[in-house]
């Protein structure tokens, strides 16, 4: 697994399965250290500069936008963010959707109706691209490792 050392280190810090976050970027054709077009997200974990700045402040570490291009730093911030989303949303699948589509969108989708099971929400995601696919990939990874 690429970047396994950093993923395992940050997973241990965040009490998180190291096999799950790669599902957020493993199927991403931009599985590289360069910025991607959507919202200027940067790096392997596709961290937005504004989010990176907030997370760095929370971790009390030095931040520059250029540091988001460093895989270890990017993974550190991304893992803190996804772990926080899991705590906030209550489930990995909700967190994966929030990570990729935005926290406001997952809150709106959950408020629209009462989903009996998480896969119902995943299937209802109104995007045909990245957020739905990343969430489904996270679910599949979770089922195969759990």
C-alpha cells in the first residue's frame, strides 16, 4: 500500500483503521501529490487549504499551503479530519460522504429523510461521481476488513 508508514502512524494516533482512508483516494485518478481541480483540494487526502489551515491550528503545527503537497503532512491532516468526521457523523460511510461532498451536504441529506440503513443514504447520494464512489469504496473496504 503506498504511503503505508504514514497511514499506519496517523491511523494509530487517531484510533482509526489504516486500511479505510486509502479508500478515499485509492480509486481517485489523481492519486498523486498534485492539486486537483475541484475546489483546489490538494494532495493524497484532497485537503482544502482552508481546512488544512484549521486542522494545523488544531494540531498546533506550522502550516503553509505548500506543506499540503507533502504526503506525510497531507495524510496527517486528512486522517485527523476524517476521524473527526466519523466522530461527528457517527459512521464511516457518513464521514466519507461528508469528506468528499461537504459536511453541509451530508447534514442536508440526512435531514431530508430518515434512512433505515446507511447503504440507503449511500445509494441516494445525488452525485454520479466522486462522493458516491468514494463512499461506496469506503463501505466495501470496511466490509472486507471488518
